[in-house]
């Protein structure tokens, strides 16, 4: 079987590129993945072994929440929490239930965030991972509820909390109820600060909208993967609003690091080691019994 990839072809007029004249169809075997960064094609098995990071250009490609949790926790072992919370249709938005069910079937996920308990470098932690396969990681009432419950459980069990963000923002099908999750999650996470419990954020591509405007920027330490898009509105929307061209690399993780919104950029291969070091620096202790 072959995958189909499309590349833009341009007219060249006086040495300048103009509007694309056509799209050329490129065939890629099903066993391969084409890097969206450098365009090289690799065996899918090899890319997965490298944590979905391109060996040539270090492009951090999409990784599922399941693979991220497996790679993060010791021996790939963890316990999923709050997996039975189901999404309702509070505003009777047409077709919303059917859309949620379709995404559940396609992604194998219950919702756009998974909460898990396990050991990272032998230290107990609660981890939340957002997954853009489910409605682009949009935040609705269930996403907000699961993150809130994770924060509350962290207080009860005296555990650090780590959240990996990936989101297109608030979920429009839930309207104001979705926007309310910004305040709800922020208030719950505020308890971690008052209880002096560590809360770390890892921003992945993309982290935008209401998630950026709430819990994604509340971490004691904010890490990011290389090249992640981080912002509220997208660059195209901003350019159309202010009628100006934005700087090169605007809203990238590297841009946000330079401006002080991100504390460090960490390669995916180093993420577990980095988080383990942070847990120890913030008072974490070995825990052989959690999981």
C-alpha cells in the first residue's frame, strides 16, 4: 500500500516564486513516514523507536498519548485514572454526541486528556497528557474536570503533577461551559501552590487558545519540546488583525524561550531524565509501591 503526499509546485517568474500552479502527488509506502521538517522518508518502525523524532533534522513529530505515557513511566507501567468520565451535550449542540463518539472510535480515547499515576525514575507522580487526535485536543467540560480531579488527587496523595499540553483551545460545542474550565482548572492548580506541591508543564505542538491562557502557563517550571507552536491566537489571525508581518519563528518554542515564557526546551529523548531531575530537586522521593 502507498500513502499519498502532496507538494506545491510553483511558477518561477524573474527569479521569484508566484502562486502554486498545481499539486504533485507523491507516493509513500505505508511502512514509511515522511518528515514534515526536512522531507526525508524513514521506516515508520525506526521513527517510533526514536520517539517520533526525525534523526536528520530533529523535527519532533506527533506522538500519541499512549506512547508518551509508556515512554515516560518506569517500565512503561502506569494506572489510568478518571477514564470513565463521559462527555455530555450541555447546550444541545447539533451533532455533538455523534462527533464525540466518532472521535472516540477513531482515536481509541475517551477524551482529549488522559490522567495517569506511576513512577518516573522511581518517584511517584501524576501525569496528564493531552492528545490532539481527539477534537484537536480542545478543552471541554470533561478535560477541565479530569485536570481538576488530578490536581485534587495530587493534594490528597501529596504527589507532584505534570501536564503535557497539546490543544487548539476551548471547545466551541460547549460554549461558555468550555471557557469556564479555564477558571476551574486554574483554581484547582492554585491549591498545589498553597500546599507547596510541584506542578510542571510541558508544552507540545500545538498549545493554543484557552489552554495557553489558563493552566498551560501556571507551572512552577514550564518546559517545551523543540519547535512547538505556543500562543493564544494563531499567527495568521494576528497578522490579519494588526495588518503587520510577524517576526520569523513567532510563537515557536524557541521564540517563547527568548521572551521568557518558557524556562527550557527539552528534546523528547531527554524529557524523562529532565523531569526525574526536577522531581528530585523539588523534594521527590523514591516510591516503590505506586502504580
